[in-house]
């Protein structure tokens, strides 16, 4: 795992852990994995799952994942035409 993932996970996890300071780290991870709908064992919880769940847990259920939202365009046909150099109005 690279350092930036550790730092990102720590930054996202700190506020949650501070609100639930009576829980230990394993309990926090278990609680988050249950919230995310993870049905496997604790050993199968991935760092990416925790990061995305922590980023999205306070968002609307239908909200787009931030990494996808930045590349999203409201009018796909217009975007395809502009990518081919055709200006549409």
C-alpha cells in the first residue's frame, strides 16, 4: 500500500474515530464495513472500500462517486461531437 492511501485513510478515519472514541480500530473498521454492505470476513475488507465508503457515507445514496463525477458530462452526444471537433449548440 502506498503512503498516500495511508494518509488519505487516516484523514478520513480520524473524524469518525473521534466521534466513536470508545471503540477500538477493529470495531470501527467492522462498523464501517457493515455500513458499506460488506458481507465477507474482516480480512477481506480493502483499503479502497473503506476510503470510498468514508467519502460517500454522508452523501445522497444516488450521488456519483467523486472520481467518476469529475469525468461525467450531462450531454453525452454533445461531448462526443465536441471531441470530434464539431461544435454543437
